[in-house]
């Protein structure tokens, strides 16, 4: 009989049931999402900066730990982040099980998180950065491919995942465009330890995104996603109609809050379920996909 688990070295290390990571999203990820994903057998990550002050970040950590014993993750931006030291101290104080770093040199973070037994995975989009984070002791990579929500890479996922895994030998979390269980299966087949999914989880009941944002994700296709450096100075994927308002010079629009980021996986998103229902569905789609492919051999 199949156990109610999908096991990879990553799920075993963290003690989670499924290789599904609800990716960190600026202004979206919140404690409710972390608790719901953890209780449903996946793991979710929140950028520490989603809380406006370090005090509020500490309150959020206490709140999450009170509501669930499931592991969760925190995302730390390493460059131009005046709260880096304070937030890292809180991560250490509360022994956050998984830390994902973006931009910059993760060496000091890795040393301190390893000291209490936590794991550090690093966002990368190319081999050069992947080798650097490997050299300073990263536990694994988040491979951000072309078509991902947020700041996307330039390499297609079905190349990036096996390429960086082979070149570095590190565990890989596949990021970019994954919205279904079939795609989780494909990511694992390419050598990933887990699927790292952002956009799909914006259209969930727990995500605090505006209704208009969720509706735009439900009605968009991959061709409605535009890669542009216009908003943040770096290539970032946005919903076309939302970016058009910004580009037209409409006044008072705030980056990220009013200009909505999403990845090409929008084409496969048609509803806004609870996080638990979504994770259960992803797991059944994954199993159906595995069984279907098994019949081919
Ligand atoms: C609205 C939005 C905000 C994001 N903010 C962050 C962030 O603050 N830190 C980070 O490391 N990644 C961020 N990302 C990237 C995600 O963590 C993840 O890599 C990406 O969403 C995966 O691609 P997908 O959206 O196609 O699933 C963001 C993505 C989106 C859509």
C-alpha cells in the first residue's frame, strides 16, 4: 500500500510529508500560509521583510510556533537589507528549520544557521552563483528558471534543474512555472528534491492578495506575463495588464503592491482553493502522473 508521503532526501531532512515548498513572496506570504502549508504536509517560506519591523517579525515567529509544530522557512534578502542582522538573530533565537537566501553572499548566514542545526538553501539563476554558494557550504539550491514569478532567471527549468544539480551535486528545489502535480512529477524526474511554487499559491483562500490580483491570475495565460526591469531595476515577471497601468504613468501606484508579479504557470491556474485542498490535489495529480508514466515501461 502507498504511504501518504512522497519521500525525497529534502522531505526526510525536514520531516515533512510532501516535496512541496510554498515559495516566499514579498507582501504575500504570511503566518496563515505557513501554518496551513505545514499542517497539510508541505512547507512554506515567508520573507522576514513581510513584517514591517523586527518586533513584528518576532511576534510572527512566536505566533507560528504556537499554532503548528510543523517546520517552516524564512527568506532573507542579503543585499541592501538594513534589518539583516536583527532578523538573522531572531532566526537563530527561534531556530527556524529552513532559511532561503536571495542575492549576495550567504556565508555568514550559513555558518550561524548550521550552528543550531538549520538548513540554508540559496536562490540561484546560473552556474557561477551556484558554485559560489556551494563553496561556502549551502545545503542546496533554489533554481529560479525562466518564467518564474518574481525575479526570474533566463534558463528553462528543464535545463536548469538537471544542469545545476549535475554540476554542483547539491540538492535542488525547482522554481518557476510549477502549478500542477504533473509538473511536480516532472521536476522530481529532472532531479529536483522538491517543487518550489509561488504563483499557484497566490490564488488560494489564505493568501492576502487583492481580489483583483487573484482574478487576473485566474484569467491570464503564459503570454500575459511580461519580463521587465522597469519596476525593480532587475528582470521581473509581471501580469501584463497590471504592468501597463504602471508604465502608463498612473500616479500613486506602489511597486509590488499595485504592480502584480506572477509567473507563466498562470496558464494552469483556474481556481482559488484553500491551501490544504490545493496540496491534497497536487499530491493526487502527482500520483496519477507517476502511475500513468509507469505504464509506459
Ligand atoms: C509576488 C511575488 C513575490 C515574490 N517575492 C519574493 C521574495 O521576496 N523573495 C524571494 O526569494 N523570492 C520571491 N519571489 C519568487 C518566489 O519565491 C519563487 O521563486 C517563484 O514564485 C517561483 O515561480 P512561480 O511563481 O512561477 O511558481 C516572488 C514571487 C512572486 C510571484
